[in-house]
């Protein structure tokens, strides 16, 4: 501990030295008049200084002595204050040592300052999320969370290339070129929790189809936390609003957390967006997680009826899961999900009988054999159809060290089966094609974190949009027609202090969506490369 006593003494000596020098240069004091007492010589200000000469009888000499005395008193008072501060510091050091010597209590996460819960976990703000707690982003206590508004967010800047890009426009006017720069997500989240209520508001900006800014999530909840700490969802929460549909781990996972640039193809086909409007009941009871929701059934990004509902029926979706810390080094999560609902087929107007001329030989001359009749078609009212989905998901996380560097290995997977659920890739409409459409899909991923800087991963996912599809070759049906899509995605990521991450991903796509010169299905050249920079608020 630094002491200030020598410095104070030196400071006092320096202040006294001009007065001593002036006294030495002065003339010898004259004898005092008989009616005046002689002035006593000034006391030395420090042991090392020479004795002070007798002060002259002039008033100026007395003033200098008083200044020295006052400075000496000030130095003494300051030294007393320093001694008191020294005692206080020693007492605080003893208290800190006593706190450090206490037994360790269960660790809680630091107050949230960023939107990036790490290690591939879901947002801590989503009740019933299947993944384990993030290293960052969880609030320390419920009391701390109630003190103010929690604001966080992130921005993703991206450059991508696609082998299927063309310098053309689609029939609806959309550009077919996908070699471009874009902002897939720019999110801002505000969150607040009280004793028995909470709110969450998330705004999203992007340039996927030109500049756009819209509401992403809006959750108004009443809750009962019970004995659950703030690092866990409440024991019970009831939410009305716009939220992530509780189906599968991928739907509940934040895009700020996932290392791979997008969800698997099967998940994106069934849910073009994870967001829908409805009522949700969710919570956590020990290691058990539950989440059940009734939604409109038309998620964000599903054509003409996004976030609306043209029919009165509602979709019921739910997930039951577990979050188990098997040991200090091993975390295990998993769940089963299901969805029951109804799709909507709009009405079709009637068509009158018509006469049609088809210039088959291209000579531009009307010929009787080129004229055909078209029968009338009666108008059909709107109708609905059943849809169903079942999913299984799981993740194992292993924490270990190599050369004193923290390592984490994550192995995850998901499997889906569904009927008439494709709403984002190949529209499943049994009213239109006359039969139900069966889908199957799976996803396997491996992510290896190397220290605090490097992340490497590999994912493969499979999706068959129509297991009963048939094709025609030479005017004859061919069974079956393989419409499955297999994707292999190696990934390399770099991160800086959990505030920024740079991801390189290449998607190798294998399918039968192309045609060769003979009209035989072949692999469509549509591999993709993505470079994404994400910075968290």
C-alpha cells in the first residue's frame, strides 16, 4: 500500500523554505523598545532545515510565521485524513478476502448486454426453448431484470453467389440474379419483465426483396416464475401476440445464435418464417420444457395470407423437451414436436364454353383441324384441407480443453415427416393436384468451437417435398419421380469477443430438378456461397 507521509513532509519543507531564506537574508534585528517584548525565534519546520533566525519586529515577519504555522496545521490535518482512508482500505480488503473465502454459490449469468447467446443455443427470452443457457445474455436475478428496459440487437451484412443466377426477371417481376450484397436481418429487441408480466418487442429490417422494415415479434405475457431463477423460463407463462411457432429446435433458435447461415431446407419449406400470431402456453419445470400454441396457421412469408387467417380453424403446435446437464462436461437437450391444422384453397371462378384455335403448323392460316372446343368449368367455392407434421430433435454439447484452450463440440440432428405442410418451396395443395402430398426430411450438424476465436462446422440436410411424385417421359408416367434435395454445407467462422462474427459457408446442392437435352431429370447447378458479417449491439 502506498503511503503519503514522506510526500507531505517534503511538501511542508518546500513551503517553509522561502520564508527561511528571507529570514537569513534580512539584517540583524534591532533591540526592541523598552515597552515592547522581543519576538521569540520561529521554530524549525523540519529536522533537516537549519534553525530559523529571530523574526524581525516588523509586522511582515509575524505574518510569515503565521503562514508557516497554518500550512503545518493543514499538513497535519491532511495526514490524519490519509490515515483514516488507509484504515478504511484495509477494512475493505479484509471484507473482500472474507467473501472470496466463502463457498461458491450456483453461478448466474451476467446482465445481458448483447443479443448473442453463444454455443448454438436458443434465445433465453423464449419460454420453453430447448437449448441450454447461454454464456451471455441471461439476467442475473429477476429483481435486476425488473430495474429497467433490456435492449439488444444485431446486424447481418452478407455477400452471396448462386450458380442458378440469371440476368433475367421472373414472370412476377422478381430478379433471378442472386449474386449480390444484401442485409438479411437487422434486428432490434426491447424486453422488460415484472413480477407477474413481461413484454418483448422485436423489429426487423432487411433488403431481401428490396428495403423493408416490419414487426418481427410482439409478445405480451403473464407469468408465474415460482422458484425458477431468471436464467430459466418461468414455470408458467401465457402469451398473446406474434412469436416463434413451437415446432422443432430450429424454429425456436435465434438467427443471431445459429452458426449456419439459415435453417435446414425441410424446416424452411414447412415454415417460410418461424413467426405466427396466436396464443402460447409455455414453461420450465426442472429439466422439463413445454410449449403449446394455437396460431392462425399462415406464418410470416407465406404468400397472400401471411399473418392473417382466411379460415376460422386454427393450427395447434407444440413441443415437449428436456434440458439435462449430464455432467460438468456434457449437456443434452431434445424434444418431440407436432402440428395439426388446416390449409386454405381459394375459390376458382367459372369458365364458359370456348372455341380455341391453335396454329399447330405455324403457317398463320386458319385450318379446321386446328380448332378445338373448351368445355365450361363450374365455379368452385373456397375449401380447406388437413395438414400434419411430426418432428424430433436433439443436441449433445461436450465441453473440454486442449492445450489449456476451451473447446466445445456440438452434435445436433432433427427428423421430420409431414402431410401437405410445404408452404415455402413446393406449395402443397391437395385440392389443386387431387391427392395429399407427403414430405420427409432430416438434418445432421457438427460444430466445433476452438478457443474463443475459431468455429468450424459441417451440416447435411435432406428434404423430399413429394414422396409420391410421378413424372412423364415420352407421354408415359414414370414412377417414382425423385424430387429430393440433399445439401452439404461446410462452414468456417471467426468471432471477436462474442461481439462480432464472420462466417464463410458453401452449400453443395444435389437434386434432380434440372433437365438434360433429352428431357431426363438431372442435377440442377445451384450451389451457393455465402459470406456473412454479424455485429451484436
